[in-house]
C-alpha cells in the first residue's frame, strides 16, 4: 500500500520500445495451432481443433470435419495438447501480478502517482492503475524458499500491509509495512518505523495490500507457454490469434501459437473453495488432526493427482466431513477426485457426497495407485451439501484426498426448474 506522500517512479527501460501493434514471439513458436482438449463445466472432455470466435462470442472448434460452436458459459478450459513451455524473455526480468489474477512478464518503464507503466511481449506500453496491482517479483531467479514465501503472501494478501521479501545470504526476510515509493533503483519501504531500501538485487518480491477495491472477474484467462497469464474478455479471433479486452481496459492480440490454455469464468459455476463451509468435522484414526485446505492439499502443498495439477479445489484427510449451506439452487457437483501425488502409492480412502442428508455419491476405495477420476454428481437443488472422506482399507496412512476443481453448477438459463435424477451420478 503506497503511502499518501508517495510518488511512484519505476524502473526505466533503456531499450527502445517496439510498436504496440507488433507483438513479439520467440522464434521457436510453431507457425500453426495444434489440437486442443476442451473441458466443459459439466466435466465432458472433447478433442478438437481451435477454429476461432463467431460474431456472438461463441468459441468455434473443428471436429470430424464439422464446426462445433460452444458458448463461453459452457466452457471450463481449452488446453493445447502439443503446447510446450518456453522460458520467459530475458529482456523482461520482472513478473507483474494484477489483482484479477493476470501474471505478466514485464519491464517497468515508468509511472505516476496513480499508475505504473510496463513493457510486455504482446504490448510494448501498458498502463496499469496502482489499485489493480497485486505484486511484483523482481527477477526470474530460482529460490525455492523465497518463492514459497512470495506465493503464500500473494494468496493471502494482507488487507492493510504490504509485504517485502528480502534475500540475504540465502535467507529470506519477510518485512511487513508500507511501500513509500518506487524509483529507478527500486524504492523505499517503511518497516517498524524505519526506512528499508527496495534493492532489486536483494529483493525477491513485493506483495501489495489487498485494500478495499473489488476487482472485476475476468471472463477468460489466457495462459501463455512462457508462463504468463492475461485476464479479460475474448471479443474476437480466428484460427491464428485471439482479441482479448483486458480488465484494465486495453485490447490486445494474442497469437494462438503462444497459448497453452484458456480458463473460462462462467456465471453458472461456483467453486467450493470460494465458499465458507458451515462446519468442518474431523475424526482422527490416531492423534494427528488434519485441517482441510482451500486450493491446496491437506498437507499445504500444490494439489496434484497423477500428472494433473489443480489451482482450485479442496484438500481433505480421512476421516473428515465438510458441510456447506449452499447460497443458490445448484443441480450438480463436479470434481476430479484422487489421492494426492505427494504420498505416492499410499492412501486408501472413500469419497462421498451427501445432499440434504441423502448419500448421492460413493466412490468406493480410491488408492494412491489409481488415476484421477472425474465425477458429475446430481444434487437436486440441495440446500445442504457435505463432502466426506472416509477411511479405506489401510487405516489412514497417506489418505490425502483431493477434490480437484470442485465446483457447483447451475442449470442453463430457462431450465432452472429442471430437477436432475438423484441416482444418476456419472463417473467417467
């Protein structure tokens, strides 16, 4: 949070800027887009080829010689099957995180009392209001402890204090205070009443206070192969590029060949990790009491089942019950279930879903040797929903259970009165 007397003057780039209409792309990028895997909000997986965007905003795909049209409200992700990661451009040493979830490789080139200005690969000059800025990571250098502390501070942004992460002799210092200024040499930070210089050579990152500004939710987040992510609304496009109107008000063009995934936001979907549970009950097999986690495994690690990584979801351990009082009438619960990869082949647990006191799903034994399993469970407009992870056949050893991308689904507009059969849980 910048102090009231702060005048942000940010690191000036000495290199000449390319025209905004000429996006840069690594030479190794393929000339044409490859096949995609489409995941609908109901969990249906479709293999196709990206074709473009029609005048009404629907996404077009080619499948078996025919054009398939899907509105963004039905989509969860579109992933490019052949996409391979590439390194971030060395000319863009910082990573700028926006409050809407965007993550931009950048060089900060200027600013004033209310904005910063950055240079990125898709657009050479982008102005961002300071209240839309979440954090800056000053370099791409690897430092496991600093990265973990930075990610933790970013996920749990303090509402009133900034967090400065300083690396000295391989140790990470976490300072909480107020960013007073940003300047060509880094800037100044006030910690416990005294000034601390922000030295980009020694500072790993800066996480700004969350404040009271409510950030608009991007309708789509475009993940690029270089690890950056751009949030906004898809307004057009063809087989070769996408037009994306950013939440900060600028429209850019993204080459399809640079994409690895697009994540869509649908008003029909609510992720369980965004809801506060009404109750959490845990029955230990021995003495260890495991918490539940939002968007992390119960051991507080990134959530992973086999080779699938989930940014959203619920992590639990046997035996546990999470109870939700649902804010709306939802027809289905969808998720990908499995034992977290961190415990290897260990784990043997049972996943259950209870809607208004009635069991509507039982997975049977799920072990650490099993593949991730997508489920779509009808919950019939229930007012109370419970997720249960019960003991399996091997005590509670390794029972770190993940509900990846656990989400509630509303019916399409005009079909709100349809009540699904409660005995029709689908387990692909």
